[in-house]
């Protein structure tokens, strides 16, 4: 069966990067006027040439987002189940070579965390683990879903890529959404950041969304870790991937995230710095390119940026996040995967949202709009 690899192999990183940087103001103006924007238009919108057009992009982005999603912002929270990991990755606090205390939550501890999260008002939870097949494996995930399914309307997961049969079982057990970030689409440099473990298999990770689509997963999330490589080129490949998936697995829904490399234990300095203005440009470019995709911003970003992003095209936000297993109730001081920037409570974030004339919702849109 064909996969995204067939499309991916048609594109060269350096040639793609050069074509983005070669875009002109005329290309940007053409993209802004288009009714339906192409991948080539997307290149123009993320190019340096689009910088002076940011205000126009923001206005169109706001209009398109309101037209499709209305004045609502979905709130979600990550629940870190484990920091055990078999991978050596240059950018992650959970990396196998970091000498840290490892922890995987027991059923009792999971329910302690769930009680705290429910008390915050959440009905949508994102389950997160490191990649350690000997402890956080399919059977563990199935038991977790059985435990928490009665307590949440929507369950998302960000764990190691799994086989098709695994996703089919988890979908039957109540899993709604899977996030799998490629980290970078630069195949050669991917090896430099993923030195050991299953995550070093670039193609297996690249084809994970294909397996999700074949398994009938309700929604899948894509993204790269901004800072590992040139953000413009990585973002084009993300858009290329999204475009392919939407056409092939049209029954699934899609979301995009914009994680910028944050400090962590053992820290990797970003290869490429992305300014706040450039992140605004990227958010708006994705919305102009795709009116259906959900756009999510995490607590990696500053309070000021997150406040301003609400009216730009963002449709989902995390709030009150802890990036360590047991961080809400069980083991408050265990090692974080990375440092967050926005430490405000969910209630404070909800107030910011309502102050701007938007409605915070605590579970996935589809469930909310059909109840």
C-alpha cells in the first residue's frame, strides 16, 4: 500500500528551502488574493517576503477561523504517565542517557491525577509518555484507557508510534486522537537528533499517520519541533503531509501544533531561532492554507503571546500543564520533560478567553456540538 513516503521522496530539502526563500512580494500578494491556496501559495506565505504582509494575513486568518470555528477555544491538559524512555534524543529531558529518576504511574496514581484534573474542570485529556516498550506498551495503554474512559469525553494520546493493529485496538477502547510529531523532516539531520532507540527509525515515524488513518482514528495531530532545523522548510513538509493525509484519509480530522524548543535538563540550544512575529506568520499561513485544520498552542509559549494568539487563528490551548509524571497530585517535583512558560491556572486562562469575547470549552468540539 502506498504511503506518504512516496510523496516525501519526490521533494529535496535544499531545493524546497531555496524555493521558499526565492518567493517575492508578488507571490505573496497572489497568495493573499487566492480563493483556494495551494502548497506553492503556502511557500509564499511562510517566506521572508511575507513579513511586511503580516497584518493582512492576521486579518484574513481571524476571519477564516471565526467563519469555521466561531468564537470558541478548546482547552485540554496533558497527563504525563511515564518519563521512562529507551531513546537517546538531543532535545528531550526524558532521553535515555539523562541520569534522572524514572517513574511510571500506577493505576492508583493515575486516578489521583485524574481526580485533580477533573477538579480543574477538564473533560479532554492528553496522555503522554516517553518511549519505553518494556513498561509503557499496548497492554499498559489499554488498562489506562479502561481506567479513565468513564471520566473524559475526549482522550488524546502522544506516545511512541505503534503498529496498525495496536491503533485499531486502542480506538476500540476509546482513544479519540493521536498526536505524532515528526520533530524534523530533514532526513539526514534527523539522525543527528535521534541517536538510539526506535525513534531513530525516520521512515517508521513518517508513516505513522498512515497507520492512524488506516485504523480509523478520529483525529491526528502533526507538527515539528521548531528550532531543530529551518522552520520554514519543516513547515512546508508538514503542510505537504497534511495535504496528503486529508485527501487519503478524509474521514479523519487534523490538528497542528507549534512547539518551540524549550529549556530542559541537559539543554540543546536551538539551531534556528524563531521570533514571535515569525510564529504569528506561521500560524496565519497555516490558517490561510487550510480552513479546516485545528491549530493548537501550548504552555511552552509566554502568557503575552498566548493571550494575543486567541484572535489569530488558534482553536485549542493547554492550560495548567505539568510535564512530569505525577505532576498534578502524586509527585510534584519529578523531572519535567521541558520547562513551561505560561504557568497560569486553567481558570485564569478561561477568564482571559472570555474577556476577549470567546468561549472556553473543556472538551472536544465534536462531542460538544452534538450534545
